[in-house]
């Protein structure tokens, strides 16, 4: 509709301008013949046509503005209908999915991810040990196994780097762990078991 109104306004402006050109020619002819009264009347017509053209331009601008506002409102209505449909779909999805079940599943995933993170840390710590540290740890374990199997004839018991299950002995030497670190490791181990 805005295109039709603009087209009608353009036609009217073009028609007035064509008529103005005819009046200008008539005014020039009247001026040549020296007829001042006719010249004044024709000049008033030209002035009126120019005012009409400027009013038509203003009207055309107002019509375009109104049409743009209407188009904007139509778009807003369409968008609100689309948003209402989206809201209805979300409500339906909420009914289909049980929030409590999803919450429980997410908590389980979080626990498993925590366990995986602790295991990954332990693996990184092991991987970060130098070859020398690994060789020392392996040698100590070999000495312990020899001592255990041969009932003390081979190997040494002092090379034990980790206590056996059930032993409450403190770890001696450079591999000793502070009580804070031990508490932290114990809490992580408990988290892995649960």
C-alpha cells in the first residue's frame, strides 16, 4: 500500500510540474506582449503549484512514515506470535522431560567427572616422575619383594616406599608426604570410592 501511495503522490507531483511548465510558457508570452495583469495572475498560479508540490512532498513523507510504522507493528505481531509458539514448545518440552531425573543424571555425571579428574591428576603425577625416580621406586619395590619372598634372606625391608595395606607406619626419607597432602589424598580416595 505504501508503494501505491508513493506512486500516486509522484504522479500528482509530475502532473503539477507539467502544468507549471505550460503556465511558465504562457507567462513568458504575456511578458513579451507587455500584459502585466496576466503575468501577475500566471505568477500566482506558478507560486500555488510550487506550494502544492511542496505539500505533496510533505504528505508523501508522512504517508511513508505511517506505512513504515505499520510495517514495524506487523513485524512485531509476527515476532510475538513466533515467541508465543516457542514458549508453548518449551512448556511442552518441560512436560516431556522430567527435571528431577535430569538433575540426578547431572549430579552422577559430576561425580564421575570428579573421579576422572582425580585419576587424571594421579596419572599426570606418575607421568611427570623422572626416569631416575621411577627406577628408584622400582628398585625399592624389587628389594621389598625379595625380602618378603625369601623371608629376609635377600633384599631389604628399609627400601619400602609405600606402606602395606593395614600398616600405619610413617614414610621415611625424601618421599615423605606432609599431613595436609595426606589428608587431601585421603579425601580424594574417599570421593573415588563413593
